[in-house]
C-alpha cells in the first residue's frame, strides 16, 4: 500500500468523523455505514452545516485566526 492510499483513508475517516460530529450537534442520529433512512432535509442540513463550518475555519486561518466571525473550530474530526 502506498502513502496516497493511507492518506486518502485518513481523509475519509476524518470527514466521516466531522459529519458524525455535526449531525450529533444537530440531534440527528447517524449510524456507522448506511444512513438512507434519514430525510433528504436532514442530510442537506448536515451538509450545509459542514460547509458553513469549513468556510469559517478557512476564514479564521486565512486571517491568522483574527476573524470577526465565530472562533468555532471544525471539530475533532477535521484538519489539525
């Protein structure tokens, strides 16, 4: 196995952890594996909240962490 494969797995794992963390903060229960039983609305809310947090994270880091927005980080599952 090469390092790209390991890196790709790590990124997927971190994104899954981030998604689970966001869903949990929104009181949406995600299971390990298949989650086809959640509504499209809830799935969209999770994705939207993930994008919002990633944008806040990027803005905070582009400004050296001095953004006037939220100082909330992306969570334990994302890029550290």
